C-alpha cells in the first residue's frame, strides 16, 4: 500500500492491538481513552498529553500530574523509524519496567507497545502504540480461540527448575510487593529440603546452575543477564532479570512451588 493512500487520520476509541486497518509498514497507531491517531511513516510529530485541545491523543485529561504535552512520537521520514520523546514531568514506563525520563528519547520497535504514565495519585494512564510491521498489517482477532501457551517458554531440566523455583520462591508466593531472589546459601538449603532433589546442592553448584541458564537465555537474545550488560555494582540484578524473564514467559509459575518441601 502506498503512503499516499493512507493519510494521517483520527481513530475512534478501541484498541489498536486488534483493530488496526490495512496500512503501509511502519505506520504508527496511537490510542488513548478518548480515541487516537494514525500516521504513515513520513515526517511527522504526533503529540499526546492532558491538553485535549492541543494534542493528537488526549490522556489523563482529569489528572493535573500528567503534563499538557507529556510526550511526542516523531518520524523524520528518512529512516521510517518512530521515536518516543518524553516532554512531560513524569516518566513514561515501557514493558519490562523500562523508564523513559524527561528529555529522554527511545526508538519504538515494530509491534505493540503500551506506554504507561504512573501518576503520583496512584493512578496509571495508558497510551497504546502499534507500529505496523511487514507481516503484521491486519492482526487476526482471537477472542473466541482457546488459550495457548506463550510463544517463548524456555526449556528447563528438572534440576534447573528445582533450583530456579527455590531462587524465585518469594516471587512465586506473591506475598511481597517487592520480592528479591534468595541468597545462594538459602537457595541451596531450600533445594536440598525438596523431596525431588536428586543431588546435594551447595551455594557454588546453585550459582553455577543459575549461570548456565542465564548464559543460555542470553544466547536466545535476552538482555540484562550478563555482568557486562548491567554494570557495577551488580548485586542481585542478574538473578532479578532472569526471574522476571522466566515469570514473564510463564516458564516458571506458582505451580512449581510443589517442587519445594511443604510449599503449596
């Protein structure tokens, strides 16, 4: 489809995740609670924020902590890429907890990206963004289909699953607002108490097992699992990132707690 046959246009309320019309690759669809806007890859600046009369996509119109012009999505037309720039006071949160701070700029990858503005009043405001890729022009609705497993579920051996379940116990219990991984010694002690333990675990063998899984996922393209990727001091960052990835993909779930002695 030629760009000229798809001019910039207003969108009615409704998620762009499953209602985008046929459009040229790299067309951007942006939607807020009151509707949205769509623009093909051309020189353009699209604004979103609280000032309904001065932006393309209103968001947080009744929340004064949201800036009147909170962010812009801009394309130069030359490389057909879209960039997000935070022009507001509050950060814009991307998937995975990535924060785009005031004045920061970040490319918007093809596909679906939710942008969240977390208000100081403990409110969250959502701006949905979809950049059309070449093989993603008309997403198919699956509202009536059976639920399937996520596309990315990592294979874990039985002893890896046991160790990672012990490491992520606080996450899997869901009782802490801000859980942290167990220490290596506590992970080994918990793994050894399991009726499914096929070997005796030490803090070194636990750490080596977790490192093996991190390196394997790194080769699959997962970022934030190597020391050189996160910088010093590392602390528990590598284990936190690993656990978040395993939970995000449902590779680990609360059902795995059954592997630990006395856990439900």
